[in-house]
C-alpha cells in the first residue's frame, strides 16, 4: 500500500515512516468494486479522499444539456477529484465506473486536516496540484484556436479530458459537433474522415473513438 500512496504526487517527498505514523491514527476504508459498479455519480457529495489503488475505472463527463458525453479510462494509482472536496460546490463533476475489479482507499475529509496537513510536504503538494489545475484552466481561455477543423476537433476533445493521454470516447451527433464548432456538418464529416484515414479516430454511429489523444493532439496547428 505504501508504494501505491507514494506513487501519487500528493504523497511524494513523504517517507514510509510518515505514512505509517498517519495510518496508525487514521481510519482507512478499503472498498472493492466489481466490473460495472458505479464508484460515484456526478453530483454526489465529495466528502472523502478516494484513491484508486488497484484496477481501471471509466471516467464519464457529460455536457450540462446532456447533448454529448466523453469517456476515458484511468488506471491505478489515481486520486478521484480531490479538488472537488473544496470550493463553492463540493460535488463530483464526473461519473466513475469500475471497468475492471477495483480497490478504492477512502479517507475521510476531516483526516486531511487533522493528520495529513501536519506534514508540510503533503500540504504543499496538495496546494500545488490544485493551483496547477486552476492555472491550466485559466491558460486555456487564452489558447490560440487551431487553424484547421481537425485541429479544432482535437482541441475540443482535449479541453474536456481529465487526462491528455490514452483512449477517449466522445458520444455526440455530427450536427451537435458542427454547431459547437460553428462549422457545417459536411466540413466536420470530411475532417473526421480524414482523421480516420490517418488512424487517429474511429468513427461509429454517434460516437468518435480516439485511440490515443496525445497522438491526435500532434495535429493541432
């Protein structure tokens, strides 16, 4: 378990003795989920520090009007939306479903203050990671819009991902994507077919599969 925790950026710099001292005082809850079980829904209260320590889960984000959704796979070790424990709203932004048998380590939010923040390195790591996410979101507002339609499609997908690598599945109608990007359906269809010919996407009915987002991002101009 130490190895799983120390692999996470929140615990980097802490020693095994530090982790042992914390775990002696903190009540830990190990929860096992079978394939297909929901770990948390969008809108659920985020009052625990959830850490995926074994398995793969599917992260699902949905547009506010439910007109499209984005799925991505996440493997252990991974902390599930720790930033959602604080702020104006403390709800999960996405839905998380076990894609394989998963083991989740759940730590009560109150223990983050009573035990973990006793260690400056944990506090600094936590603040740095949350600040980094906020700064990246601020930076995206000013990013240059790609010149090509293919580049704009890639940027649209990337901006909605939790991670910028790996397989993604965008469920959306062609007309909706065209409307969002202020393009004609014909132009969107043409660009998607070019991406498919290049091996960067797989097109299905109302679904676009991106085998490798980082490879697709290389086309952005």
